[in-house]
C-alpha cells in the first residue's frame, strides 16, 4: 500500500536546470525559485548569450542584486557553448569558481539557440578542455533537421550526436537535459557513471494529449515537446527509482503571455511558482514520496560534486489554487496549472 503522509520534510532541494531570464523578468521570477531551492544551474540562453566568464560574472551579480532581502540563493552559472568558445575560455570558467558547466544548444533547436553549435566537430578542442577541467557538458538533446519527426528528435540526437561524442571524449561528463523519452532513460541507465539526466515536473505530469485538450494549449508547449504516455511512465519510473543518474531540473522557462498565445508561440513552461509541489504530486501518484528527497536534494549535488544542503523544506498535503496569471514586468506569465489546484503546499 502506498503511504499517505500528511507532510514531508526533506533536505532543501536544488534546481539543476533553470531559466531566470534578465531585467524585469528576472525580478519577477527569482523569488519563486529562491523560496524552495537553495541553488540552481542557471541557463545561459540570454540575448546575447552568456558566452564568457565576464558575462557570466555580471549576470550572476544581477541575479544576486534581484534577490529579495533575507532570501538565500546561490546561482550556479553556466557558459553558452558556441563554435568559437576556446579551450582558454574553459580554463577561465573553471578557475572562476562560480561556473559549474557549459551548455550545448544545437543551433535553432529551442528558445534563443541561434548562437548555438551547428557542427560539434568544430568544438573538439573545447570539449577536450572540458574533460580535462572536469566541467560538465549540459546538452539540449534534440537534432534540428526539419525532416526528422519532432517526436523522434531526442532519440535521433542520442544515436547520431551523443553516442559519438561520448566515444570520442571518454572523460567528459554529460547531463542530458530535460529527457522526455524511454529511449533517453534507457540510454542513461546503460551509460557510464559520467552520464546523468535531468527530468522536469511537466514531463512527469503531462503527455502529448495535454497539448490538445479541447483545443490547442500553448501553455503546455515546451521543447523537447511532450511525448506519449509510455514515455511519461518511463520518466516517472526513472525519477522515482532511486538511480542517482536522474535528478531534478525544472526547466522552468517563463515567457510573456502574449509570446505564448501567438500564431507562433514560444516554447517553455513556467513551473517555478510551485515546482516542488508539482514534483510531489508526480511522486505521490505512484506512492513514492519517499524517493523525492534523493531525486530533488541529493543526486544532483553529488553529480556536480557540491555539498548537499543542510537545511530542510517541508511540503504539506494540502491543496493550493494556482493563480490564473502571475506578474511578469509589463505582461503576465500563465503558470502551469493556472486556475486549478495542486495537491501539495509548501510550509512557510
Ligand atoms: C527553454 C527556454 O524558453 O529558454 N524552453 C523550453 O521549451 N524548454 C529553452 C530550453 O530549455 O530548451
Ligand atoms: Zn533545452
Ligand atoms: Zn531549458
């Protein structure tokens, strides 16, 4: 019988994949994350992208300056890999002490990826430097070839890009970000200890039917796009299975309402307003709340070779109603579950 505790106290979690944006957007979303998470891997897909230590250091300062008084939060910065990122940039990043990884976006794969990599072969010396300096490579794992079915792009990426890269750089540590398929789960499980994966709350809770419930649902559109139910089940098994290769990464990706509700809507789902509550619902759905702490608070820190947090976060089994929209500068964000309930609430 699944247990039904009325509250859950866990080591404070970290978010290993987060979009904080910049300026008024950053100011609007930061406290949602800092309320729950001690640290987050901050994605570098700004415009222009965060491609060197100076830009990452300045962005880190803007994040810390936007933090409401009394809140503690450590942004773990990343560099945006381009075809001109040099081995010296990698050495500088490692020496900075505040850059924890390098992010690979296939050019054109997702939001603000135009400056990304067209041909990984041009990055060989840089990838070798990452292996030498033990700076993990975080991958948006989708091919961009428009002739490949959008639901197959992650699988094809694993076969044609990831496997050869791992073979060529046996020391490189890689996080396959926001995995969405059974293929990705199985690939990560079979790979060596240096390969891990993040899993979002939305991919644990939604399948591709949710894109079309009663009409087209732009607020359920993200990349990699939601997949079939069998894939959601595989992700849930992976997240709740206790394997240290899988850890929490919300991929919370705020876009203004008008940019989502558009003839060509942006990819990204906002979950930071209630990330831990959403993950708790997913874990509870299979009676595995007992596995949430390891997934959210232990596995990621261990992979990144950072100390685990020491304070606690408490979740209560008490429903909360999510607002229809949240302020976002001059516009609004429509958060996941807008106008509906989530079964858990963060204790204050
Ligand atoms: C992300 C964003 O909006 O920055 N969007 C998304 O759908 N996941 C980019 C990304 O992580 O691919
Ligand atoms: Zn991505
Ligand atoms: Zn992302």
